[in-house]
C-alpha cells in the first residue's frame, strides 16, 4: 500500500540540519567520517539520516561493509541539496558584490597541464580588471574534474573530454590535437608537422600511460607498429618540458599547455601527422541547471575567449 504523504508537508520537513548531515555522509561515505567533519557524534548523524529516510519513506543509502553509498533516491536528494547550497552562495555573492564584481570567489578545477601557466596567466589578467575577486584553483585527473563540478566543490571545470556525464554542462569545447614539442634548434623544428616514423629516431620523454595525450600517442604507435623507449617518463609535465629545454630530445603535449613557451620562442611544436591524434578535445564544464554568480559567469566568458587557439600550429591544423 502506498504511503499517502502531503508533498508540501514533506518538503517543509527537509530541515537544514538533516540535509547538511545527509550530504556529509554522501561526501565522506561513512557515518563516523561525517560525524568527525561535523564535530558531532555518529549517533547524531545516524538519527538525522534515519529521520530523512522516514520522512521520505525511502532508503537514501545502501549500507555496505566498507561504508555507505547513496541509493538512487539518495543521489537525487544529494543533487538537490548541492544545487540549493550553490544557489545560496550565488545570492550572497551577488548581494555582497552589489552586482559590480567588487567581491566574490571563483573556484576552478582543471587538469594539471592547464594550471602550469595558462590558467595563472588568465587569472592574473582578469584580476587586473576586477581586483575584488578571489580564485581557488584545484588540479585533478580529467575524470575527477567532472566529479568536482558535480559535487559543487568547484564552479568551473577545465579538462579533457570524456564520455558524456549526466549533470554536467559543457559550455565550450575545442580540439586539442597531440603535438610533438622540441627546442627550436632541434633537427625536426623546421617542420610544421611530423610523423611518428620521423620522431622515432630521437630521444623522447613521455607522460605516464594514464595521461590522455600519451594514450592517443600509444594508439598511434600501435597502429604504426612502432615502439618508443622513452628516456624519461613522468607524471609532471614541467619535468618533461625541462628535459626538452635542456636538449634531451622530444616530448608530446597539447597546444594550450605550451602556448606561453611557444609564444616566447622557447619551444617549437609540430602536429603529429597520424590518424587519431586529433581525437581529443578540451571542455569547459559547469553544473547543469545552475545559475552562476555574476563573478563566475563573467570569468567564464573571459576564459572562453582566451581558450581560442592562437598559435600558427593550431591554426594550420584547423584549416
């Protein structure tokens, strides 16, 4: 027999404390961790979660030996609570800034390569125009950037494309082909594009296999039946760049990661002329359905403009 509950009464019963405790459990995956974060007892958290489940007449978590995972209903409620928190933040931000961009905060999640030079430069330019805004930049894997956006931990995500994920809105997308990078005095630097066979005779430094640019490179090598034995492998792009700058040989990258060094003439980049090397895109992501605070929305448009390819290599590739 279906429970006859008044939806209006049920909605009013969703109190702030219970929702706050519920979301803490979602984020931590356990009652004890949530209680530690909230500085209350685990029994207090358990009572609030049980009260919510009783009010909604549905389990909000799957209890497992190693923790608690939101049920389908729990995921829906968590999405609602996150959006409500973000909307409250937006209203406060707009009121404090008096819609003049005099105060506010922009939280960005990005893949590591964008945080080396590109994003700090864009933030510095924007701060010169709107000095009252503050920024927080957090780096993560491409998959984790989307999770940070979905959980409301960041306002904007700048990362590489993956499969479409429910709840994410892609507000900007552009190709990011794999480039071979080298010093301007390298023998291959006279070429605007190169093949894997041309690269094969030179020492090379490569990112770790879980890096998206490395994955496309490895697929191309498999298709050509070429085996590269990298002199250096690292998960730090700055390490790979230093190897190149010190005359070690070649490496691989996307254009945005090395844009500043290309503009200053420190590096030369050549597109890798192989099938599949363009099968990657940069995405600028937000939480679907969210109204962004004015400062975040203004920075988003500023960032979108500066994402546009500027190097000669990228323009030739787009032709």
